[in-house]
C-alpha cells in the first residue's frame, strides 16, 4: 500500500466563494481552512498578476463557485450534505447462538451523527431467521438509518460474506466494521467526520477497540489482495500507522 502523494492535485482558492479577500489579496477562508492548510505546509501563495490568492497543495472538498451557490437556498446545509461522510456500517453477526447483535444494534442507535448518512448492513446467517433480522432492520429504519440484512449460508466463505455486505454500501464514502459483540461509542462517526472535514487530517483508518472505519477507496484498492476484510485490516494497519494516517479513537 502506497502513502498518499501530495502535489498531483491542487485547489485554487481564487474563485471559491468561501475565500475572504481584502481588496485584491486573500486573507482567510470563512471556514478557517487556510490556517489549517498552512500549518500542514500545504498552502502555496499564487497570483494572476492582479489578485493574490492561495492554492492548496491537494484537494479541498469545500471549494465552491458562485455558480454553485446560486442554485442553493441554504449554502451551509448544502455544503454539509455534499461533504460530510456517508458511512456504510457492517455489523458481522456470529453463527453461534450466543450472539450479542442486539447490544451492537442498540449502540448504533445512539450514534451522535445524522442517521440518514449511515447505511447499516447486518451480515448474519440463515439460522438467525428472516423474521428476527427483519425486526432488527425495521428498528433501525425507524431510527432514520438506511438498513438491510444479509443472510449468509456458509461461515467459511469470507469473500462472499464480505462482498454481499459491501455491495449494500455502494455510494458510501467510508466503510465501518463492527462485530456482533462490539459497542460503538456514540461520538465515533462524529469524530471521524470532524477529523476529515474540520481538522483536515489525512487519516486513512480510525479504530476503537474492534471497530474500524476507513475510506471505501482503501477497501476497493486493497481488499482483493486478501479476500477477507479482517485480514486486510490487520495487514494494512501497520502500513497506515507508518505514514501517520492512523487514529485510535
């Protein structure tokens, strides 16, 4: 796994509606991003001969033009909708009868994040039964989550189990893994979103006990080398840590 390389993409603040100018010189960003980018060494001064502005050495997902703003009734709400993470959260059930899946689901219900931006996938097994799983799905739907259940036949085909869960999360920006006996802390998703969209940290893996959240792009690029999500996480974790892109929540 290669470390992310800066410099291939740059974002100019010149025409961004959130850039703050004093006459012809940019002084700030409404969202305080220029200060954070500068501290990270990712801000480059630029000029077109008339206007002095900043260029971010990398991608700024808050960059918006006047044309974009003219189509919105609430700019800040629209910006959050377009940039806050969308999480696909897979709860891996156990084949054994002593499942704690209900405890895991209750902890998910308490998440302090927009439930509409979380897709919960309960990856379970045939013996759990359709009525039982549909009841759990309906509970989460009532709480505002998107939710589906997958009933696996075999406990041994890890690739099929993962694939059937992953395909339910298409369109999510991040993938989260929970076990049947996991308890996710209420602020975990909020911490991830703040790290990426407020603090602008280049983090590729967040972990809390046996719960892991990472960009879906990382899963797409690494999974086929392992064909088992748990093995993949254990393999790439030290590599991500070496590049200071790991956070223990």
